[in-house]
């Protein structure tokens, strides 16, 4: 095998291929990156039975072949090569990498032991890449990081003929966003669902964020349900999480009359300041009145804090206790100057319901986006 390739193109391709590989794997062979020569140049692939990444780049091929080499080592080398064309050649189990004055010799891994990459059906829909990347960053933060309940470590995708909904929850909060979906010639009579690991989806959102349009396909073969994302000569597949995602969309109220509208940036800064004195896992007390919002933090005996900011209140006064980081996650996903915090009710008049966070174009005008973030308050300490 022998080929020459542009340094920057090669480095970017290797970085993409290894990005989704786990830091540690029980099978060393899965830490490898597969490089194959094709009529178009090179195809680079990685696969750990759950996630695969594949990309094709141009290269000048002198001798065709296939090699498997340590992915992270090759990525480290490729990112530090001097500004010159990269030349690859093989001699038995040895791989020679030459770039200007730099010369590396690597050992190849046994290609015959590498698993076959999953096959993907034709596209089943198209997404605007920027909207998809934005939606993933807004929603995935609400997914659980506790592997004890795998079903809520994912983001539920729900596809109809014209829209895609993203939903995530960790039992304490729920985030939802809807974006456009172009089904093309595919007729979707019933909503299609796919539960994708949140970490994988976040990497996909970052990778394809500037790709224009993303092609998406959901495949069920040999009892393995996978989803594939394609754009810019790159493909990422992910095994779907098995299980029933909780029906959390029904928790969102149709309309809430009691709410407050605040400047998003001012609220974020106030929450960060006042929470400095809090002990870990403690909550802030938020008191909404016609005079504005007062934030209070009762930390240890040595430190307390409070701050008052402007707020436009619609409805009665409200006092809620919220974990600052959970609140900041929701506020940071609101891409508007103002934010609306709505107060839902429970059957117990003394117990506040979840607060609903949505974006607001101005003090009087809700924003047009569909982002919603529902956060469960803590019990107030009297």
C-alpha cells in the first residue's frame, strides 16, 4: 500500500474518525482506524460495535491496499505533522509515515480481526444542519448521565412527515425542541422514534453543524436498530438505545397564565453570583413579586448572598427553590434577549409545580422557536 495525501485534509479526516471512539476498550482491535484505498482516494473508518464513523478524502494512490492502525496515536501524529504532503507506505506489518523532515514507523493491526461496519439504507429524511446542531445543544444537556437507567441517557428523536422533535430528561428536568424535517418521497403515516445516546448525538451535532444539510436514515437489520447521519463525505452511525422512553412531552402545559419575563443575561449573571456561597447540591430561593425578582442563597454560617433584578410579573407572587446549575443549563439554551419563566400549578396549592422556561423576543412578545425546558423545583426550606 502506498499513497500521498494533503496533511490538513488527512489530519481532519483522522480526527473525525477517532472522535467517537471510547477512551478505553476491552478489545484493542476496536481502537484502530481502518484506512482503505478507493477509486476516489482514501476511506477512513472506525467502529466499536455501537458507533461507527467513516469519511472519504482525495489522495494520490500508487499501490492499493488496506491497513489498520492505532487511531488515537495516528490522530496525535497527524495533528502535529509539518506543513508538507504526507506519504504512507507499508512493508509487511510496518507502516511508514513521512511528512517533510518527520518520519514515523508504526505497527499495523490485524485487519482480518476487524469487525464489518454496519450497512446503512438510503436516506429517509433531510435536516438543516445548523438548526439540528442548535437543537442538540439545547436539548442534550437535560439527558441523564447515570448509566443505571440507560433509557434516559439518550435523546428521543420523533419524526413525522414535516418535523423532528428532540426530547431529553433526567427526571428532574425535560427539554424539547422541534425543527423542520424533509421526508422527501418517504411517506410517514405514524411517527418514527429513535433513542440516540446523548453523548454521540452531541458529537454529531458539533461535527455536522456547518454542513448545510444532513441526511438521516434509520435502519433495522438483524435485530440491530441503527441511525445514520451523512454530510460532506462523512457518515456516522449509532446503535439505538433499547427501551421505552418516558412519555414526558405530556408534562408540558398548554398555557400558563402566571409567569415572569426577565432579561436572560442579567438573570444568568445574578444566578452565578449568588450561587457562589452555596454548598454543593443546594438550591437558590427565587421570590417573584410585582417589584421584581429577589435571589437568595443561604450557604454556611459564614456566607449568605442575595440580589434583586428587574422582572415583569404576570399573575400572582411566586416563591420557588431551584438548583442553580439546572436553571443555568436551561437559560443558556435560550437564544433570546429575554426569557419567560412560567409557574405551573399542582393539586396542592402550597406546592409549586415545575417552572417552564421559554424564549422571549421582547418583554411582551414570545419568540418563534419551539424550545421548552421544564424544571422541577426543590422543596422550599421554611
